[in-house]
């Protein structure tokens, strides 16, 4: 793979000349090991605390896309259409499996096939973005015999896959980190081939009610014939979604919960010693941690079904998957595209440095948040269908916090910990100790709580981590 900051070939159509670029910087905040204040509860100070900040990251501007009221999968399809056979779109938002690495990759393959159908021999193609979609698209186009360059605004590949190697050789993932055993079988097999470690995320779920100190340990729903955890939440959401699907007009999940009677049913229900309503709230928080959407914003028609698939957590360098795709492909880092001008004859790209570059066709894989912010100017304007889709689909917030400890302060070997009946921002933790032997906890936060988390400074975050973990210091 050729990763360059300072120079690359620039050409009009298929002819090439040399252009020297000055390096742009990745404006996304770099995760840092955070010094934490003195302990005020029984949770020790983490030896390191790393956080994502997709909400404020200029080259993401949000975590993953979701469909709010008024948007439909047709908007995603419209966004995936090419314009004049010159400008193609790929990425998680214009994919059939949004919010996932596999969806982004398959949309990259789809765009490559479409482009190849109209391309002439020896054409020169630019792919904007070295994330999952861009890397897969570039690989496919190269295999089809086209000349491909990849232009990436950050000083790293991977996009919303962000693998950070610590001094001890351990990896932290601050973006995509989990894979379905079946749905992601191809990615898991490729990671195996690349010697990138992943572990089965198998174990018990612990749900703890902060208000009453009650807690239950339940098997996750992947265990055959076992009672699903959070059944109150799952049942209530399922009944609301079923109700919403029968209505003439779309509604938010929150409205559907209310109108279907699911909220009232949950309020009177219980699971073990736990009250139904906090369980429902926790269930909605866990949905937000996957979709980035609050129940008050997400369309009830298109709320994803609760997943019962067994999963694996990537513990090696996830980004190796993309670097493998990009192997041998000219990839220019720190190269932000700010303008795309297109007509029947070709495409001219304007770079953040002021230079420009001519290619035959372009594949745009930047995140929906970047398209919404219009940091890339399209000339002429994109067709109405694309602009309507960019407006209609929303971008949700998901943030991860990884806390590493010298030794575990907890005794439970449950893998997923949920806190209900609390206003804490972090209510879901994944305990890596039973999976890897490392005393590491990963907090997952979505929706409004994710946005609030992204607004905390490092001391505030450290304090929040310790307070939200305090109830688990006393768990069984
Ligand atoms: C916190 C979090 C957790 C997640 N967890 C999972 C998970 O467990 N499993 C899963 O399957 N998926 C998960 N996802 C979703 C998954 O990460 C994404 O669906 C996927 O990585 C998106 O790939 P992409 O290529 O569409 O976009 P990106 O990876 O965002 O790639 C787009 C690229 O375009 C670049 N770019 C932006 N603007 C410009 C510009 N002007 N010029 C040039 N380049 C530009 C960006 O820097 C970026 O590298 C998670 C996402 C987040 C944020």
C-alpha cells in the first residue's frame, strides 16, 4: 500500500502530471490517556481512559445514520444512485445494512460494479474516503483493471474503524468493534486470515437497578431456549413497532410506545425483582447505543429488531481489514476533498489545499454527516433525490469509553452490565475480563446521552466513569 502525505499524481482525464501537496491535518481529536482526579468512591482510578468523539469529529460529524420520522429506506436507495454515470456513492448510509461495516463494504462493491459497467478501458477513478466502503470499492475497481487513487482527509485509514495500539501492543477500538458470527462470517474469516484476533462475546448479562439495588443475572438471548434478558423492554418495543406498522402515518418509537399501550404495560410489569419501566428505558438506551437514535426521533416503522445473533469482539487491529483491501493502491492521506465538479466528460476534484485533480469518475464514500454539513461542494448541485435523502436521513450519536485498570475491582464475571433506574449517562458496560483476561471495561453510550458525553471534558468524563461503575463494585 502506498500512503503518502505530500505528493501524488494529478491528471486531466487519463493523462497525469505531478502535483506536490502540503499536508492537511486530521482535525479529529486524538484519544489520549487521561489523568484522572483522586477517587471519591470505591472504584479505583483507571490506569488509562480512552474515548471516541465521533460527534465532534469533522470527518464524521456523527456516528451512524438512522431513519427518523418521514424517512424511508427509499431515501437510502436514492442516495446510492449515481449521477450522470460520473459521481457514484457508497458508505454505510447509502447501504442496505446501515450502521455496519459489512453494509459499508457491500455498498463499496456495489458502486464498483455499477461504475465498471459504464467505464472505458484505462480510466482513472478517484475514491473519496479510506473507510470500509472506500477501501472495498478501491480494491474491487483495481481488480477490474481500472486505475484507482484514494483520497483520505485524515492522517490515517479506517474512518469509523479506529484501532489504536497501546505501548503494550494491546489494541483499543474506538469505532466498530463487534461482528455478528453469521452475518459477518466473511469479515471474521478475513480477520482470521490476517491474524487479527477476535473473541466470542459470550457470557451472562447483569442488570442492576440503581434505585433499589436489585439485580438479575440472565443469559443473553443467543442461548437457545433461555429467557431473553430485558424481556419487558423487548416485548414492549416489539408491540409498539407492530402497532406503528399498522398505522396509516409514521410515528416515532416513543409515540408508538405510548399509543400502543406498551409504556403502560411496561410500567406495571416486572422481571424478577426489577421494575418493568426502568427495564424498558434501559432497552431503549441499548437501542440508542446501536442506532445512535433516541426513541423520540427514530421512526417506529424502521426500528431494527432486537438482535439475537451471537457476536465476536475484535481485540486485534480491526483496521488491518481495510489496509489489506488498500494494499498496492495509491492512497493519499491528509488529503481533504472540498469540491466535486462533474459533467458528461469527467470530474474535477478541488482539494483543501487549493489544488485540483481531474479524473474520469469518482466514488464518494464520506459519511452522511459530512454530506449534510456540505463541506464538499458539488457543482452542479446534486439532483433533488440526493439532496432530499441527505436532508431526510439523520445521523445518530454513539460514543465508546474504554477504561483499563491495574486489577479488577469487580467480582462479577457477567459480560454485559446494564444499569437501570438511573440518570447516569453511561448505563451499558462490557466486561472484557472474562473474554480476554484483561481488566478492561468498555462503556457504550448512544443518542442524547452520547451527545452529552461528547461534551464532557476529560476530568468530567473520568468522574462519570467512576460514578457509573460504582454500583458494579458491589455486584455479585
Ligand atoms: C462508535 C461506533 C461503533 C460502531 N460499532 C460497530 C460495530 O460494532 N459493528 C459494525 O459492523 N459497525 C459498527 N459501527 C459502524 C461502522 O463503523 C460504520 O458503518 C463503517 O465503518 C462506515 O464505513 P464508511 O466507509 O461508510 O464510512 P467511514 O468509515 O466514515 O469512511 C469515510 C471516510 O471518508 C473520509 N472523509 C470525510 N470527509 C472527507 C473529505 N472531505 N475528503 C476526503 N475524505 C473524507 C473520512 O475521514 C473517512 O475515513 C460503529 C460505528 C461507530 C461510530
